[in-house]
């Protein structure tokens, strides 16, 4: 399994201090495509990546950079379907005390997955009535993006 340390070997210029990488190795591959994009862009980098409510959240510099919006939402969605422990296909789960996490069956500690309908879709809403929808297909792991024409600036 690819580890966070591997990311520091491959993308040192776009990564923050190690203690701003607050997630487990299973999500390394979820984050990697964004790091590749940041490296190619050249003038942007990751400020923080963390687990929150069972999904990966990232902060970038410059903040809210529209160029990376799709990648940021896609990784957030993919993380819900990737075991944070081992990187295998997983599902979003919620313990009885409300704690949410993404895990495969093996790392689920017996917690049942949430219904697919609760986790496979993210709707992004911007200013001026702009929106975009990201939908995860659990069969092939692809994310379909839909948004109104003329959304790009
Ligand atoms: Zn696992």
C-alpha cells in the first residue's frame, strides 16, 4: 500500500508540514491525483488534509482556487468509499455515538455501512446560483460531474 511517506518522496514541493496530514495511509491514493495537479500548476500547494465526518477534507493555497474545485470534491467523495485504514473499497459508516468513518468490512468493527443514497452524492453550491453535482458510481469508482453550462469563469 502506498503510504503518506511515499507522497513526501514524490510530491515534497506541494505538501505541508507532516502534522497537517491528519488521515491514515489508506487514503493516500485518494489524495494523489490532486497532488499531481498541484505540482503541474506550480503555484499552488496543500495546506492541510484531514479526516472529518468520515471523509477527506483539504485546504489549499491559494484558498478556494476554482481550478481545483472538481478535484477537491471528487477526492472528498472518493474518500467515503475508500477504507482509511487499508485503501480497499469501503463505505461510510456511523457508530452509535455518531462518529463517522470510511472503512471496508474488515476494518468496520462491525458497524454497518450507511445507505448508498446517504453518501454517493455531493452538491456544490457557489455564489450567484452556481452549482455542481458529483455522483459516485460504486460499480466502477468513477465520479460523474454535472453542472450548468457557462459555469466556468
Ligand atoms: Zn480496510
